[in-house]
């Protein structure tokens, strides 16, 4: 009866250092892809290729593990019999490589919605708009989502489409006598990470009237004519308008 081969009886076809180099190269490639996956996740999600990159990085990772075990730990793989009809016995590198690839296939992360918080603070970083003192509206996939500030001057937006991660979206403010730092009631925000801070300032002039014009389905109306007290303007490409109202025409309520 033929003696069964063991890891001690297997002579490696290459110098052990060759396997070390192969293992190190595979590990470096896998780490490079991992850093790409982590730091460019928003771009990958936006282009819909995050799963492909995750799966690709499994190959050099599996190769690195297999080469290390095969060269340093002297694992072995034996196939006996005819193709597709014999007995397959795998140990060491074969098992590790296929486990990394096959199990990794089932561990590919799903595109899950994410939550995002916008904080409103003044130029010194202080919370100036407390609970229910301001309302924020962001436009997601041409659909407005609104929320009111909490006691920390924050507005939470829940379950945002994963494809919007890293994108820039319009933000509108509704707060009596408050505007964004540039004096406007609208700005933009990048959905990066899980929060952003927008700077606001008090507007004591009470001479500006602004707003958003949409149709019944919430789509922006560009070029719409807006008239208040004989003062007129047109909405921009995003349906936004802003009017300077002279003091003599200012009222607590204005009819547009």
C-alpha cells in the first residue's frame, strides 16, 4: 500500500522566499484595494461598482494567504483520479484560497440607506437655533425632505438612498430672521460621512423675501415670474427666487 503523503514529506517546488514575495505582493495589492474601498466608498457607491471592487480585492488576499501557508507552513494539495471523477483532497493553500473567495462572495456588503445629520451653528461654532426654531429642506432625487432642528440645532434625515453618498444636494433654510452665512436662504451640502455643519447668521434687515417654486409634483419651476408689492423677479434653474423688499413695503405677511 502506498504511503500517504503528509506536509512533512512534500518538497516545495520553489524556494520558500519566493512564496514570501508572492504573499507580500498579494497582501500589498489587497491593502491598496482596501484603502481604495474605504476612502473612495462614496464614489464607488455612486458609480455602482463597490461590490465588484470588494470581490476583486479577495483574489490577492486569498493568493497572499495561500502562498504564505504553502511556502512557510508547508501545506499541500493533492488531486487523484481522472478529471471531474476522482477524489479531490485539499489542505493548506487550496482550502484557504477557496474559503476567502467563496465565503467572501457571501459577505459582499449590500447598499444600505444611510442617515445624515445637518448641524446649524454660528461662525463661532455655537448652537443658535434650538428645538423647532428652524426648518431645513434638502432635495433628494428631485424630492424634498424636511426636518426641524432639535435641542442641539441638528436636523436628522433618515434612510437616504446609498447612491447619494458623496453627492452635493441643495439645502433650504426656513428660520425667522436667520440666513446662511452668505445671507441667502439656500445653499448646498455634500453628503459625506454622517453629518455636516452649516453656518448661519442673524438677519436683522428683514428686507429679503426668498423661496422655492415647484409644481404639484414637487419639481422645480425655472424662470417663473414672482411679484411682491410691484417688485418682480424670476426663479433660477433650481426654482429659487430672492427679492429685496424696501422698508416702506415690508409687512409681517407678504402675498406672492
